[in-house]
C-alpha cells in the first residue's frame, strides 16, 4: 500500500510502498468496536458513590407521631422522599474494565491501521527531528502535513528536544510506536509516523501483536 512520505521539514513529499496488512469486506470491524469500547471502559475510574437511607447520618428519631398530626406518616428525615435523604438505587463504586482476547486485539489493530491508511489519514515523515527545538518550528512542520484537526505523532523513540517542542501544541499528541493502540488509530484526524515508527508498527501488525 502506498503512503505519502514527507521530508523532515515537510517541504517535499513522495509516495512509497509499505507492507500494510490488507482486508476484504467487514472482517475485523466488530473487533475494532469491541477493543475501542474496552479501552474507554478501562479508563473509567468507577469511583462514583451515593448513600442509601441507611448510610446518611441522622434520621434515627421519628419526626412526629404516627397519628393525630394531620400530616403524612414519616419514620425518618433521611427517607429518599426528603431533601437530604438517601438515594434509591444510586451508583456505587464498581469496576468497568473489560477483558479482550489477545487475538481480537491484534485483529482490531491491523484493521484500524488498514482503514486509516486506505482513507489517507496516515502520513510518514522521514524523521521527527525539527531543525530547531522550538514549538513554532514544530507547529509549522505539522501544519504543512495536517493543517487542521487533532494530530497524533508516532516515533520510536522521541528525542528530548522534539518532545519539549511539541508538548505545548494543544492539537498534537505524542505516542511511541511500541505503545500505539487501536484507540489511538481511531481517535485522531491525522496520524504522522516517522520512518522508524511505521516500520515497527507494521512489524507489530504482521507479527500479530496488539
């Protein structure tokens, strides 16, 4: 599959053949959905909590007599019907994590990589090494490749200077090739990989690693 490859300063571009895994039909789409849902579920803390009427402080004394007052019966000021009372069937701490089979993860990774490559959303840069370690310079280079949208830059590894220069750009996220996952491939408008990174990502995809 042919991908656009840019020079380090993104002033020139050409097309080069890369061994991106290919698919036919809908194979792998369900796996992508399952893995993306699992990634998002695993990021949830699940620390939300409410108190039942038995956990709210106070309310041990009956507010008024059962009969003779003309008011409705009440046994506690912490009833869910009262302001400041407990919550009925409210959320409690829980674990949202989902387990995904390794083969499903690998299939989803390959499919997501293929779909983004076919859509033209993956570009390759010879090396992510700006001539000057400045945010403005990095912004100009990325702007030539992806003028709009959120951009994911993938390298292996990032130089300290490049990381410092790119971290202040709000629409740019950095990720190493070894940690790139299916959610990363599905989230960003444009994905820019260095030559080293694309080789490692393709090797991961061909080797069945997620």
